[in-house]
C-alpha cells in the first residue's frame, strides 16, 4: 500500500544513501574555515622565507674596507683569510724553525701576517676574524712557526759581576783597585724556561719567569759630595798595647777613627780594648784572623779568615761586622767569589804611613799629609811592631789636616758622604740577607 507521497513503506530510509544509484551520491564539502587556515599557513611560510632571506642578505651584504691602503668591497662576515686568499698579495711566508732559531724548512711558517685597525693578529686569529665594514687591514710577511716543544722551568743562578767606576785608578802600586770595593747588589736566583724541541731534539732558553740578579761588586774611589773636606784615619793589626795610647790622643783631639782588628788577637784583654774602642765612637772592622794574604788561599781558607774574625767581633760588639781591610790591601774578584758573603765592603787607602819601616817621625808625618784631598784614607798601624814613632807622629798628622780645613770621620761616614756609593746593599753593615744566593762563578 502506498502512502500519500507515493513511497512504499517497505523502502523508506531516513539515514541511508539511495541504494543502487551511484550517480546520486556526493562527498561532503569542506567547511570554509578550514580552507582559510591553510591559506594563512602557506602565507606565513612564504613571508618567513622572504624575511629569512632578507636577514641573510643583510648579514652578508657588501661592505667597504681598506686593504693595504686601497678601497675594497667585500661581503660582510667574510674572514681575513677569505680576503687574503681571494686576492694576490705580495707577502713572504715565514719559516718553520727549531727552538734554537735554526731554520728547519724555509717558507714553512705562517703565509702572512695581518694588522686590523692597528691591532696585530696572529695567523690563527686572522683565519677566524670576520670583516664587518670600515676596517683598515694591512697584510705583511708571515711569521716563523716554532717546532713543537716541551717547556721546563729551571732555576738560574746569579753570577759575580765586577764593575769599575770610570776614573778609578788601575792596579799598580795599589793592590786593591779603587779605594773602596763594595756589594752594590746582592745576588738572587731567577727562573727561566728551557725549551726542548720534539722534532730536532735541540734545547734553548725561553722566557724569563723571574729575573736573575747578579751579585754586583763595584770598585771606585771616594769623592765626598761638594768636595767636602773629609778624611778617614785607620789603624791596622790591633788590638795591642799601643791601641789605648792612640785612643787617648784621639780623645784629646776629638777625632774619630777606624780600627782594623786581627782575629787571633781578640783574647780576653783584646776584647776589652775592642769594646772600649767602640764605646768611644770609633769604627771596628775586620783584618782577618791572622793576616794571611787572601789571594793565595782557597775558598775554605778565605772563609775561615773572614768568618772566624767576624764571629769573634760579633761576640764582643753584639752586631755583624761586614767591613774588611784586606791584609796587604790584596783582594780581587776571586777573593770576593770565595768570601761567601762574609763581607760587603773592602777598604784600601790613599796615604800609606810606611810606619812598618820605622822611617822616623818626620817621615811618617810627611807620608800621611802629602797630597791632601777630600776622601783620603790614611793607613797607620797599632800592631805589628814598635809604634812609638806613630804615637809621636799622630798629633802632628791630625793638626796638619785640621789646619787645612779637614774633618776626621770613620770609614763608614766617609763612604756615606759620597752619594755615588750605593748603600742599598751595604746597609748598616748587617749580615747578608737570608734570601740572597752567593754566586759560584764570575760573569763573563
């Protein structure tokens, strides 16, 4: 039975496509919102690509630079190495060298050097340094390349450096060169690199890590500043029976002097005389243990002659004595080397009384007063023989110098009057500083 619309009830379907009728079927249409999203995404991709391309172009755009004085246009962010290899520059490569500087291969070093805006670059820096625009670049010859090597840091020992101030009298009758010799600089150990080449097996010195300080001994005469009329009176070979009479004369004349002491004479009585001498304001210095000629001794002998007397004087005086009057005035670089830092000043003389010849009072006075000059040092003795002629001559000697306008001072005071003599190392006669290293060889 058909319904009102002419459909059979048996064939009525509410949710199915028509059966057996393909021409009547259609796919669902996409919604308009989905299609717009796709178009937007494609547009963003295109715009992003365009923007990225613009950034890349901006970052690598042509820029202007100056190369070896000529204007050039290059791409920004090019390297210095790109620039060098893109043009022909007349540079000479460095060599490949051993640690000793010997050439292993000519032209085996850096192909060029580069300076950018005044800053020198290594070859490795130039390979990675980029151009940004407006730089001034100079290409030059390449640097040498050092062979691979290992580095060892070693101690470098000081040497003894002997200096003579121009104008100082040469050795002749005068055994010690210069009226005074002194330590102007203590020696100190330095540290230096030693390079060992892995290809050549050669060895060479490298950079200095800590500067070595040589021991510097200076020989010179004494010239008081402004030619001040100062003179030093010295007595060798004491203490003896004659020392106290000398002291009494010096007190009467208000004169200070310097006494050079023989170590073996520092007996109980001798120690008392030395202490009395120092208490009166006179300077005490060493004259070795028993007056042996230092230039004839080995190192052990020199150190014994100096060290034993220094120790004995320190027991009496309570302080180190670093001043020396060498026996016979005989000292040289080898004696200094052997001394081991037991002395810092050696004092000679300008006027020899020759009292050991016992030439008579008048002769002694004349020997001690001729050729007066500022910075003079007079040699007399209070030991080694009969000194009665000296005791009689001494007042006359003092009066003659005073009448000429001179003032008597100790040896140390005389040295301090000459500002050309460095007291930085000498100090007040203290012992060698603990951090000082005494050399074992003389500098060439």
